[in-house]
């Protein structure tokens, strides 16, 4: 099934399966793919599915839509095309077009969970899972004491528009990176940038005024 993999600065923040004939993308909350960033128009683009053909159309957006570096108005997507909107990159993945190559690329992008969909005869496409599970425990604020298991490939934390960070599950552990917001999160008191930083058991994250602790569970 074709899907869109949304990332910023190399960090995957969401994956959306294209199950409808028409999938909308934009800043407004009623879109199917919502990217809450001022560089994205309220109704930025639409993705239309017809059989195994997927077409992207720009809806006269303010900042335009680019595919593989070229501005487009309407174009049929090919497997592994990269759509650029502002600082965001959206990779089009259609395993029916190129199954083996795409599984490998998705794993490189951080989507470790693809192994469940891979055929048993292709173990090379399955990335090893981390040796231990992990969770984020809230230390301050109204949700203090709450523990959030990190079971997804990517878990986003924080407040949109203020400070948002993404914790990504990698084959050998977890990393955290700043995704958006004017206030940068901190790790053990040091600001986190767009480059992913490896998390260690007991690390303390702070963003949007809330402290959280990363904990590994055997």
C-alpha cells in the first residue's frame, strides 16, 4: 500500500497510509496530513489515488510544492520521490513498484517496524529491534508521574508551536531531536538541535516547561 513518510531535518515525524482516493495535506486541522507550520498553506496540496497511480497536485499554495527539487503544479509520483514543502520532506513509498529497495530505504529513515510487513524469506530487510523497551516518565506539571511507553517508531512530545521534539526508535537504541517551535528542548540542561542525540537511561528532557525522564526497561 502506498504511503507518505514525513520528516524534518532527517527525523521521521509521521507516516500516513494512502487508503483514500483523495488525501489532503496542509496546515489546517481538518486535512488528512496535518503539518502545523506557517510555511505550509492551510490547504497546501492534494494526493489522488487511482489504482496504483498516485498524483500530487499543488493547490495554489503560497510557498509552492517541490518534487525532487523541482517546483510542480501536478505530477504522477514514482516510488522514492521526495516532496519538499518548506523545511519538511515527504517521501512517497510504494512497495508494489519496488518492494525490496523501498523496505531498505524505509528502515534507513528510522521506520524499524517494517519487519512485520516484510516476507519471511527476506530477513535482510528487517532491522533488529532495540534490546530493551523504553518509556518517558513525566516529572513535573499536571501530568507528573505519568509514564509513556515508547512503542512507536517515532513518538512526538511537547506543545505544537512552542516546542516539539521527536524520539525515534533506532536499531540500537533511541534518539531525540528538536522538530519545531521557538523554544528548544534541553537534554540534561543542554539545548537539543535538529541533529538526533542518543538517549541514555536516566537522561532528563525538558521542553515547554515540563521535565521528563528517559528510562530503559529490560
